[in-house]
C-alpha cells in the first residue's frame, strides 16, 4: 500500500495509535496536533506532523494555507479523528469544521475521506440500531434524536455530499489503554441493568478504521463489539478486573438502544474481541 499519503486530523487517544499503525503498514502518514508541544511529541515518534487547530480555521486565507500544505504533501486520504467537543463548547463548531475540511480536501485533490463519527447519532429508542436508522433528513423534527445526534448527523451530511469517496465509521464507546471503563463507573449517576453496553476496544477501533480505509467505498458502518451484556454487568466486570469495589451508583432498569455491527462483519472485518467482557 505504499504511495498512499494519509493525513490523520487529530492525533490524540485514537488518532495517534491509528497513525502509528498506518505508518507500520508502509503508508506515508502526516498527523496533526493543535500545539507546538504536541508536534514535538509526534516528531519524537518519527511521525511527519502539521500544526492544525480547526477552531482557528476561520478565513479563506487559513483554508488556502492548509490546502497548500495538503498539496505539498500529496495527501490522498484524510482521516478525521477529532472529537465534536460537546464538553467544551457544546459541539457548535463541529459541523462547520467538517464542512471546511471537506472543502480543503476537494481543493487539494484528496481522493477519500474517513470520518470517525459516533453511535450517539442514533435515536433514544430501545431497538437494534442499523446504519440506515440515522440520517439528517430522518432525524429533523423528531424528539427521539438528541441535539447532539443532530450535530453529528449534520457533520456526516457534509461528508456524504462531498462528491469525494468516503467512509463514515460510527464508533461505540471507546475504551482501552489509559481509558479503562472502571474510570467511568464511579462518574455514572445511574446505570441500567437492561441497557446494552455498546463499547469498542481501541484495537478494534484502529483495525476497523484501517479496514474501511482499504476496502470500503461510499459507506456508513457501525464499529461496535459484536456481542455485549448489560451496562451493570459490564461496569462491575470492569471494576473487578482492576481489583476495585464493584458497587455502582443508582441502578435502573430502563432499556436502551443496541448498536449492530452486522454490516461491518458482513463486509469482511473480523473483530479482535467478539464480546465486550473479553476486551476488558
């Protein structure tokens, strides 16, 4: 697969191991961080890097400068690994950031965009969720789609309508090194013993993204561990796995959505972990 030049936008908890795995597979990888300190870490790891803060990409001159950087590096594929920023600013800029990134990619002659989205796009209904059950035209005016899901689906629409080849990867709750589920357990105000723990280990997140990059075209797929248990069982197992007290805050019995990974498996991706409990 030499000859492919990949830009990983957002070399953080997911983007950095993705960039390093791609580099080990003989891709030419450029990874972005928002600060000079961040770039120094990427340089130490032997990764070509670029300073990019999408929050400051505001003028046409900013977009042109980024376009020139992509042309100079002959980038073929852009992978967007940046979070929507719901905790910081409510995600208000997320959709427009994707709109800008798409425009830059088109001007720079990029062939394909991989968008790392989230299973939070789905409505709040206790059903098995397949890829066709969430799209912006479906969600508009419906109360079971949250404000966050509308933001995510708006961003996805910019990618779908880009005229570029694309894959949108809707990841379930991510966990793995430095992000163990036992850390979240105490912060959960209430946990359901009837809701599925829709989770994805870092290894399978990276594996699924590379599979999509190499094998899929114009697709939307869910990336979630194929088999799971309820959230109470999952978080108690997570606490037990690190030797902590397994008591949780308030337990409820409210059912919730279950994310399906059947499409991705049917297309040929083989998960490393088949059950969320194995991934702990």
